[in-house]
């Protein structure tokens, strides 16, 4: 798709025509033309995903492989550990981890998923999924930082889709029952109508589900095959955002960015014990200090009183007092039947139960700090 105004062209995923055929409303997002909603609308799509199975096109995300020329996991893991705070060396075959690319000040360049295949033929490889709007930055940063003998290989061979919801396992088990053996954050191989898919049991909704890199040549056929199941409906970006917000999950460029550390973002759980002690990643001094002493500010969940949502950018104040922070994500939570938000406040205001004021249309709206997430996750442990 070309741009008439001289700006960069808006790209399309391999599934674009499927969305148009389904009547999706298409919008520009992260350089791509993406479905924001279908005929059901955001509210129904959100609730369908919580109750059944929603199918998302996430083929705008960046997929890449890290490969060590000596085919050693130790080599490729240590190379990535120089860029992220997670324990990649201890990542077992067939498992995946969430982590962050960090700058020298401990700020988050991007957050990403890292998987290690259980297939012996892929020993010395890592599978990466990064955010669409950051993939050019990420890949450039990694290529400039990797040692000799470790290669970054971005891939456009797949159209990544996510099947999310309590019936996702049953849907896929109709093709290959082995999916039932996978737990949350596991990787594995399944056969869907004759096509081998290396999937992960993960997602961005707080629900059980899977992310499936479909070979581009088979993507449309497999998408349509999944949609034919009465338990599955296509879900757009609108519901994807409300689902992840209820699940307390960060959106890059909103809840985290290059000024935010993993600790103040509430992501310290993604830094394993060995890395906390040893350091050796960018910004380790700052992050280790925050782990030991606590950060100056923290990302918190916020429940506004009433029905009016507090959108991104809303000023957070002490009750009848001074400004202390800003809402980074906010909207209506269909599953909790009320407004929900996240934002940063000083650590002394981060305790659940703390009262706040949100300035909406110039008027203070009472709110309360609450524990994240807003809904109980349904991951298969």
C-alpha cells in the first residue's frame, strides 16, 4: 500500500484480505493497516475472548532468530544476556521467557519474548518476538551489539497469530491433541491440517492461549480454517488493548519506554536470581540499587470511582493536592464492568488502598490504587 503524501507506506500483513472480507474496520497502527474491530464491536469481542476463543492477527510483530555459529546454547545465551536482564543461560529447552532490551541507563528499549526450541536440530538458536513499532530499532541495536559468532536473522516467513481464551486449547486439540501437554510459556510443535507449526503457549490477554507463527503461504488458509470453528471469532486491536489492560500488561511507548526501568514498571519478577546478583546487563547498577532500596516511583493499578474512564495522559494528584503522576493506560474494562487504569506514582503512594484524584475534564475524580492485574489470569500452569 503506497502513501500519497510522501510518508512511509502503510504496510499490510499477509492476512489483510481476510480482515477486509470479514468487514473489519482497518486503521493504521505501528506502520501497518490493522483491524481495530469487526462487526461485533470491541465490547463483544473482548467478552468473547474471555469466554471462548479469539483469533488475533499479530503478524505486524517482529520475528527474528539468534544463532550461534558453534551451535551452543551457552554462546547464544551469553550474547543475549549482555543486552537483557533475564536468565537466558538457564532457559530450558522447550521454554520461553519475557524480558527487556535495556539501554545503558537501565531504560527499556523494548520488551520481548525469547524462546528456546526443544528440537536438537535448533540447538544454539533462540526465537525472538519484538514489538512492531520497535523492531527496526531493536534489530539495529542487537546487530551492533552482538559478538562475533552470533548472528541475528530477522524473518518475514511467518504470519504470527494468537488464539486466546478458555476454549483455545480445545480448538487446537481438535487438530493435534499434543497441545494439551504444553504449559504456560512452553514451546512445541503441532500439526494443523498438515502444516507443522512451532507454537508457544502464551499471549497478551491474561487468558490461556497460544501464539502461532503460520507460514506465509499457508496463513490465509489456516486463518480461515480456525475461523470456521464456532468457538472462534476474529478479534481486533480495540479488544486486544482492553484485554491486556485488564491483565495489567504493559504496552510499549505508553507504560514503558527508554526512561523506565523494569523495577519501577513492576517487572522485577522477570529478572531471575542469578542476574540480580551477577548483573552484567546494561543499567545493572541502577536496577540492582532499585531492587535493593526500592524505586522512586512505581507502576500501579488504579480504579476510578464512577463510570467515567481516565485516559492516557490524565494527571494523577494527591487528594485535593499536588500532581504526582500520569495515567499511562486507561479505559473501560468490560470484564470488571468499570473503568480501569495504570500509571506511575511515587512509591509512598503505591500501596493498594491509597486514595488519589484523577483530573478529568478539569475536575478531580476520586480513585484508588489497586493490586494488578484487574482480572485473575487463566494461564495453564
